């Protein structure tokens, strides 16, 4: 009988030691598992840190502090505060969203070909020339044609811009817009500029969403474009963001959502 009691006590002691070995601390009866400490260590290593006794001690102290704060929040009823609940829900949403999008990108990554294709598209869209352009912007075609007539009779472009233009950013500079690639302008303006020569004034007023433009190309020069290696990471990030946005839109489209 005595041997049996000793055996049972020994088994219970071993079981208690095994449970204790699985935890790094107990806070008011609530255990903190060693697996949680291991997760923090793994994150530390991923960020360039090292698994050392000092690091584990610091993480243990942080986890104990976290447990104490959580218990205190429960005591004070703070976890039931609507504002706190909203903040916790929002944090959970953001974490899950980021995790889902990371997983989606891992399964459907942006390829090197996609990055190179986008680079070529942007390079072609921007073109290989820059134009030093001035313009006179007016509200209606009648005024634009009147200014065209004045220019044809030897009128000074800069003076007419100061007198008639409604573009506050360029008016006081005689209509000067500076050096730009055509792609930065609205399409009708850009198309007109690309077809003009140095020193030429548009033969007809050009209409855009802003009004009617009389355009003058003051000068033209060749423009360089960044080499692929210097911008490929930036392009890849932009394509990844686009893929993430498209995926979120597909979730909205391909699932049953009822607004009430």
C-alpha cells in the first residue's frame, strides 16, 4: 500500500513538472505557455535578433506585464467599453486583412515579366522628349479664336496671356508651364503638343475639361528615362498594391452581400 502511494505521488510530480515545463510563468493562476515565448523569439530572429537567455528573460517579463494589464482591464470592465471593443475589432480586421493579402500575393505573385512590361509601358507613355510649353486658357472658343487672330497679327503671346488667361498658376508668367513630358497633360492638350514644332503656336484652339487653350511650344529637348534596375522594385510594389486592390474588389463581387 505504501509503495502504491509513493508511485502515485511520483506520477503526479512528473505530470506537474511536465505541465510546468510547458509554461514560462503563471500570473494569478493563468499560465503563460512557453510556445508563446517561442513565437516571440521566432519574430525576434526574423527581425535580425538572436535567441539568448537575456532575450528570453525580457520577453517573459513583457508577457507577464501583458497578462497583468489584460487581467486589470477585465477587473475594471474596460474590455466591455464600446470604444475599446471597436479598437480591438478594428485591429483584428487589419491584421486579418494584411494576412489574407500576403497569402494571396504568395499564391499569385507579381512576375518579373509583369514588372518589365509595366516598365516598357510607362517608358512608351512618357515618350523620349520634353516640351517647354506656354498656354493661354480661356472659357470659350470665341475668345480663344479672337486671341489667335491677335497672335496672327503679331500680338505678343506673354502679354496676351497676362491679359486674358484664366489659369492663375501660369497667367502672371506669361502662360509659361515649364518643361514637361506630354503625358502629364490632359489628352487633348498632350496630343496637340506632341504634334507641334519648336516656336510653333497651335493653329486652332484646343478644348479640354478646363476650357480652351492656345498653346505655344517654346522649346523641345530629349528626355532620359530611369534604367530598369533603378525602378523595378518600385514598379513591383505598385503592381502588388494593384493586385491587392483587385482581389478585394473580387471578394465584393463574387460573394453574396446584402445591404440593409
